[in-house]
């Protein structure tokens, strides 16, 4: 595929609770911290394409793939977890990338103070963002259990989209917002 540049996002994430964290036994959840082949390419003329690749404990960690278009893409509905930290704004031929604070009222782990604008993405840019969180399962504290999420996000702004894009392109910059969650 060649044409006007398209912003492609691949967010690979896992959601789990203490029941499956593997404290004194082998970890039951998958690791989704590397790039994957895109299951589909954006339709012609689309400017933003998002691929969510996730495994959540309530579904037995079955691997799911969802692709969607639009700025911002429609949120996932009926899925445990999956907080979208990416804030994108079109600025001429570029995109401004901001990172939102995940679960601000429920989070139990530190979150870095970030600049309002993390980066301006221009054609040819490929970046990686890693983040994780531990959060309470209720705002009021009625449910004292915690949940955990770990995300690896690849973002590419390219005119040459192909299904192996993130497998073949090395990120020029990696942003690590992971913290100790146990």
C-alpha cells in the first residue's frame, strides 16, 4: 500500500487480577510485549488505523485482535481494561501525541509527570511506548481487589503500510512508563 501517510497504532495489552498473577506458581497470562503482524490494512484514504491485540483474564486470556479506524478510534466496549492513554491531534501534515494518565482516581502506582506534548509525529516516524498500572477495582473502595494492565504500543506514521510493518521497522525512540506493580 502506498499513498498519503497513515498513522498506524498497535496496542498490545494484558489485563489480570491477583488470581492469575503467578505469585507462587507459573504465570498463567501471556506476554504481549513484542510487535505482531497486522491482521488487516487500513482502507484507502484512512488517516488513522488502530490494532488492539489483547488478552484479558475474564476471557481466559484468549488472544483477541480488533482493528478500527478514525481519530480518535471508537473505544472498545465490553472489554475489561484497555485504558487508552494516547491523545492525538492532527496538525497539518503531522500528529501531536500526548499521553493521558491512566485510571487517575483508581491507580495505586506512580505515574510520571509528562510534558503536555510528548512528541510531534511526522511521516517516517516509528516509536514504542511501554506502560503498566495497578489500580483498585472500584472508585469507592467497596471492592478492595486490584487489577493490573501492561501495554506495549507501537506507533508508525507511514505511506508504506504493510502487515509486517512493526515486525520490520525498528522504533527510533522508546518511551518507558513502566513501574513496579507488585
